[in-house]
C-alpha cells in the first residue's frame, strides 16, 4: 500500500453520543429555548412527532461513526416516565447489530431528573438489569435540587449492579465544583475510582485558581474522569487538569439533534474543535488533543488491547497526514478503517446532496 506510506495510523474511540440524533430523518430546524427544562420539553415534543424510529436513526449514526474510524462509543439513552425503556431496547438492538463493527456502551440517562421524577429510580434499576452498562445523572443541584438525594440513588444502583457512572453536570461556578467534590468523595469512599465520569463540568472553566486546584486535586485522588465536548466558552482547562493528574477525554455529545443542529460524528474533527477552543497550538499540544479521543478515551471506557502493537486487536484507522499534529489540525479523509481485522471504511459515496452552494 505505497500510497499510504505517509499516513498516520490511530485507533479512535468516541464517547457520549445519544439516542437523540436526527440523522436519518428529514432536516429539522433548530428551536431556540431559554432554559434546560424548556429544551427537554421541546425534545419530548420532537421525539413524539419525528416519525423516524430511534433504531433507524441510531443505525444511521453508527454507520457514519464506523466509516470515520470510530471503534468504540459510549451512548447516553434516555430513561424517563414517558419513554420508559423503549429507547434502551432500540439501542440494545443496534448494539447487537453492530457488534462486529462498533463496541457500544449504553448509559441509562435520567433526562427528566432522578428524585424529582417519580418512578425514575426504579426505571434506572430495570435498565441496568436489562443491559445498560452505566448509570447516568443530571445536574443534581440545578435540576433535581437535591444533590445528596440524586447521588444516593445513582451510586447505590451503580454499586448494586457493578456498573459505571457518567453524570452530566452543567451547573456552573462553585455550585458545580462543590458537586464535583461530592462526586469525588463518594467515588473514593466506595472504591469506584476509574469507573466514574462527569461529562461537561463547565464549572471547571468558571472558577478561580484555588477553587479549581482544590477540585482538580479531589477528582484526581478519587479517579474521577472529565469528558469535554469543547464548544462552550467555559470549557474545562484541559492542560491544567492533566497537570493535576485528572483524566480528561473527549466526546461529541449531541450529534445533530434538538439540542443543536451541528455534529458530524468525526472524532478527529472533535479533537480540532477542542484544540481550537482550548488554545492547543504546538505539536505537543496537538498530540494532547489527539490523546483525548484515543488513549484517554480508551482508558475512560475501560478498553484494553486497542493499541498498535503485536497481540492487540486489529483496530486501526489510516489517515492521509504526515503525523498526529496534522491529523488533528486538518482531520483529513480516512483511507482505511479496520475493526477486528475487517475493513469497514471508507464507504464509497452512492448518493449526492440535492442542494449545492454556489462556487465563490
């Protein structure tokens, strides 16, 4: 394969996509909302009217991920009194269908809250019993208004089922960092280090030095990882957290859904976005950006045998770049995608868009 001699090979992992994607459905104009609760209500309305089953949309997204080189994904799937376990069952089916192409971890995610939404704790318990790999949480203070109450449920169920935890935390400032330390304290007390993730954690980009350092030290000591998807003004400070020993990794979060119209499922593009947002410019820093979607993501997902060494699985991506820094800066085309030794990409183009922009 002389045409790819100068390519870079990486094993790419992606984290925190969801059952909410609108890929595979007609384009949906974005509806602006003012609050988290309004956005969730808007999402419920769209979910009831979209007309394309979750399984079809999840399949469209999974196929795109595979073609772009993603080998493993953690997907949050809503569990609430309306949808109950229907979305989970749809994604369990997709996981089985893609088992030879894509490793999928599923998080039972309480989008409507935990203690403030009757019956959700029991649904989360059932979701873990029926195949979910992790339990989620959502803004214990800002959404449920009961930090201890929500964390009691989440950590109790995780311990009962031997499951990991992935909590979405949007609460800002010292309200957010106090919750991060509460999560770290429970993680350490139960010996769950390495199995707990907090996604977003925008508060880490909003507090002053001493508060940040105190919180980062607690997260590192407890083994709590931080997932960032990048496009926020208060993104967690990646380099400073790493200096403290906090595991930081990257995910796409929303991919073209009711929350925002953006998202391509390209994890190299996600590394580019995070690099731009975080001011990662040198070659060393671009290597760091790449590690967020490769090594750090793999460690956070508990993966082993994924590297390019004898005896590891034949999972790799061949990329048209001179090295890792260029791969991050340009997120170029994938020349070859292998998963378990089988070729899965790139897929040839068979259809073309019906709309074209004029040439400059």
